[in-house]
C-alpha cells in the first residue's frame, strides 16, 4: 500500500513523511529543513533569516513582543530610528550582530519602505540621554571593530536618523529652572510651537542643515510656520518636525549616521531646544 503523502510546511510539495527532515519530519528535503524552521513560540514557519539571535528556536517577531515603548531613566525621554543599509552577503550577520550589540529589550529591528531589500531600521525605546549613552556605546564599538560588515548609513543617500522626544511623562531632573524641582516633564503647546518654528524658520536653515547633515528632501520638508498654529497637526508626516504621533514630536531632519559623535549630537538636539 503506497504511503500517504503529506505537504512540506516550507515549499508545499507532497512527500513521504517517512523520508522527512527536521525534528518533526515535516520538511520534504534537507534544503527546506536547513533554510526554514518552525517557531516554538507562535508555531509558524519562517525563513532561517528570521530566527531570533537570542533564541535559535524562536522567530524575531516573538522576541519583539518583549520590546516595549515604556520609557526608562529620567525625563526628558527620546527615542531614535536609525536607518541602515547592508548587502546580500552580510545582511544576516549585520542583522544578528546589531541585536546582540544592544541591550535586551532596548531596541527592535524593522523593515522600511524607503530602504533597499538589505536595509533595516533600528528602533529604540524611549529613554533618557544617560540610558542611551550606556546602550549605544557598545554598539558603536562593535561597528568600529567591523562586526556588522560593510553596514552603511551616511553614504547611502537613502538613510535617515529620526529622533522622537516624548511630549510628557516622567520626572524631569535635567532642567535647573524647574519650579518646583523634579516636576513632571511636559512639552506645553507653546513649547511645541517654539520647537517647530525654530526648526522651520528660513533664517535658521543653514544652522539646521549643518546640524542635520542634509537639507530638505521628499521625506523631510520645511514649511512656513506661525506660532498660533505651529503645534497643530497638519496630516502630513514628512515635515522637519512631524506632529502626527500622539505621544512624541519626531525630528526627521537628520541624515543617517553610524558615527558616534554625530549620532549623539542628533540625540541631544531636541532635548537642548526643549530645556
């Protein structure tokens, strides 16, 4: 009696399960068993590229569920999105080594439509400047040592660096002019309008371009602003300061960088303006 054929969970081809591969004999060939796996968390089938670097039997999406946007450290809190580009030969290494170089649950990696097939975005949780320094310095040390291969940002022409500053939340211990001390951090509507107007003011353009490393592009536009309406949402996110997020102001002006000094310059810029 012929054997009952089953479908390979990777390629969907029918095969004899007695000749199967993998722990559960659910792959039809060594190729499928090597290049695909079943996640022990969500039980779905994924490419080997999507394995969690911290748990080889779990997909990176199950690991991502542990990532949180809960701020850490003292206010003001900022978060960053760092766009980077790798290549076909080194993508897997760059992806996994990036996660290893950052603290657990501090950052997650995402795809971005503005990047190539081998590009990805490093997204951090909101944190104080002190927490960011502690988290990112090992990452930049790993980059300088070549652990990410030919990972690029500045020279690509496609990568940006977006810095989010939280509108409110947490104790503020940085501003010496607070009264009373250590009060709850909050960006008032007036403060938000000042930030937006400062960045968009035409006479500040040379300074902003110097700080950002680039001028306007299709993803970062400068608009005429008035204090009376500058803090209001426009429905358009591709502005120098994007107000479309409920909890943060997003500074989209910066050119992508993997240079430590340039990164921290961008990170501290919105905090300095807000004090």
